[in-house]
């Protein structure tokens, strides 16, 4: 009897010890983002969105009884540093998965490194075509620039707002700008019977003076000027257009659809059209996230009217990874790190998560299917023109 009692007490003690060990463990996630460098204006806010999500999940008990620990690496928007980031986060910090890297140029080189290490990476902004499809550990919570720009043109054609001619300005030294300008805008305009009034006009991303490029627009009868460039570039193009008296509105995909343009472009951008994958007024949850986000970035000294769609994507990535870790029954035990990273990858392939962007799932190529909200500028503010529902995941 004493022996049996001793064994029972020992078993209870052992179980309690295991529970304590599990609760003491943390589930490490890495964040690879551009707090400094060319993407810093939205890289900083990516950090805020991720921090909000981690706090919310941990406040509700974490994942599988364990808290999420976030380890951050600032790549400065440098592709070489994105490779260093995934190596450090995987090897030194023992992360289970990585949020990021941020941009397509970074993902292009970080995805192969992550594949060799066997760790999932999910960027929140990379949207150049066909970057994740070659890698089993690569996912992207972004929507294809090609699909999104088709949605823009479809909406404008349907509403009779796009009739005759357009021009395209792009930066051939930037992978995303070149992809959007030459391989997305140009063929889509042709597909819809919209003529280019001149061949695409190139400029360098670091160019201070854009007057030679903009002067080529003068005298052309245009419905829109397609600008394929990140937000600071689009702002510079618009300012130079207005300085030279070119009053044509801009048309864009997602890459300069930043709430920052409300303040920086103002009424000069009235009539311009672009698309986002997150609408801050979509539902109660989206509005609540927007409220928390604005308060969070204010602590950082930033004044944002509402989240960028890449902020919403960063927030949702944390919840997607949390759902995958639950489905994979992740324990955080060091000896199971390799297997649990692979289990997270496999869980992501067959998962649907309700986020602030909507219902999130992934295609076989690793890319998410997301909605598209076609937006125009009116009186210096955003106005929704049309919502496009996400396509079903196959």
C-alpha cells in the first residue's frame, strides 16, 4: 500500500513538474523587418502591429499553454541582411517560424535560406509574382499585384472612368517597381484595350530630380498616370507632376497605397485610384484593430490615420502562426524544434483563419487569397469605390 501510494504521489509530482516546465517554456517567433532603411516608414508600423497581436494572444493564455516570445531583427530593407536575419533567428534564437522578411527583394534571397534551414517565413508586404512557389517553407500573407491591378482596371472600366490613354512611370532598378510597371501594368492595360500614350518611362529610385521624366507627360491626353513605385516615390512623382502643371490623376496597384498619402499628397491626389487588401472600416474587429494600432504608433511618435494593409497583414500573420502551432500541437521543447517547424509548415497548408483582413487561407504556391478594395482619393481622403471578394483557395 505504501509503495502504491508513493508511486501515485511520484506520478502526480512528475506530472506537475512537466506542467511547470511547459508553462516556463516560450514559443519563439522571429520578426524580420525594416525598422530602418528604405521601407522604414511602414517597417516601424509593422513592428507595432505584431506587438499588438502578440500581447493579445499572450493575455488570453498564449498558445498550448505557453506564451509567445518575439525576437526582432532589423534588416534595414537590405536583402543580404534578410538572409542574416533568418539564419540568426533560426540558429541562434531557435525560432519556430519567422514573420517576414518585409519586401520582395528580401524574400527572393531569404526564402532559399529558410528552405535550407527548414523554417517557415511569412512576409507581410512581398507581392512580386512567383516568389514562394518554389519553396515548401515559404508563405506570403499578401495578394498578387497582378490580380489586384486587374481588379483596379476592371472597376474603372465598369464605371467608365478609364477610356483612352495612360502612361507608366517605373523604376527599373527596383525589382517590385519593374515587375509592376513592365510585367503587370503594361500587359493588363493592353488586355483591357487601354493604350499607352508613350513607352514606359523609367527613373532611378534614388533620383532626386524627376523633372525630365515628368516633362514627357506634358501635352499628352491621359486618363491616368500609372506609377509603379513605393509610397515615397509616388509622392515625389505627384509633386513634380503638379509642379509642372500635369494634373492627371495617378493609378496604382498596392505598393503606394499607404495611409501616409492622405497627409503627404492631400487634395493633389484627388481622383487617383489604387487598391488595398485591408479596409479599416470592414467590420467591428477591423475597426478595433485600427483603434489599437493608431494608439500604439502614437506612442512611437507616429501619426497614422489607420493601418496600412501590410500592418493588418503583419497582425494577422501572428494569429495565423498561432493557429498553425495549435493545430500542430507545438510544445516548444528544444529536442523537437526541427520537427515542430515542419509541423507548422504542414499545418499552414490546410488552414483557414479569420483575421482582420477576412478569411485567410493559402494556395499551393504559398500565397494567400485576399480581398481587394479599390479606393479613390476625394477631398484628400480615401473613398471606397468597390470591394472584390477573395478567390477560394485551391
